[in-house]
């Protein structure tokens, strides 16, 4: 009888994907998670839309993922009761529990945003309108006016600033920088009755 040969156990190596489109996916999560329509409620929040099951540390929770609508509310005191008021709403794409992709925000003060979101912040191309009617349309970077865009001011008699913005600021032709958010705030304070 011939001696038994030792067989070495060979483990197959799992090929690593070069495609980074699944950067949000946890290793235990299936590649194609099941997406279900759900209505999620938490104090002051209501969400209806696409969800997936959470994994690892979020196991047992539903994760907003896909298209959905979230409404944030609060209770306002009235003389003999409380009234529910809507503070904000977001309708659009979600990824891993954050607005991510195309969507629109509306706030109770009358301001609104329509455009791209990334990890819960305005990012990419979008249009923001302030309660006074002033607006900015153009590039955003992590929540700031940044890149090519146009700001139309309601306060300056129809004047506008168009060109390159840098973290909420615009450089005028005379070289002075204008902080757009401070510009709006100062005009709002002047308009308040007092």
C-alpha cells in the first residue's frame, strides 16, 4: 500500500471589488438588500418611504434608503392646548439614513432648497430660496455656496452677483468679498419693526 499524501488545504481568495459604489454597505449586509415601504415614527418625526433592514450595530432598526418623505414637527403652545406645527420636510433620495441624491427641502420660515444632497448636506447643483425671496442657484459644497452660481438679492433693487462663490462668499469686481449669509441677515434686521 502506498503512503498517504498530505494534502494542503488551499483557501480561495475572495477577489476585492475595485468598484466603490457599495461604499455604504456593511460586509454582513447582502449585496442587494430588500427595500420595503415603511412608515417610521419617532418623537417629532414621521417618515414614509423606502427602507432596508439594519445590520451589525443597527440590527433590528429600519434604515431610510431609497425614495422617501420625512416631516419634522413640534408642539406649539396655544391658549388651551397644543398645536402640531411642521418645522421642515424633505422629499427625495436617502442613503444610509441621510438625504443623499436629488431632493427638496422646505422649512416653516418659507425657505426652500431643491437640488442635490450628499450625506445630509446641500452638495452639487441646487437652488435655495430665502423667506424674503432672495435666491441662490448654482454649485454647493458640503452645505456652502461654493463654485459657479448666481445670487439674486431682493434687497438690492434686482441686483445680482454671478460668478465664482467661495464658502458662502462672493468677490465683487472691486476686490471686496461679500458674505452672502451675513448680507441677508443684515438686511433682515433692518426690515424688522422695532
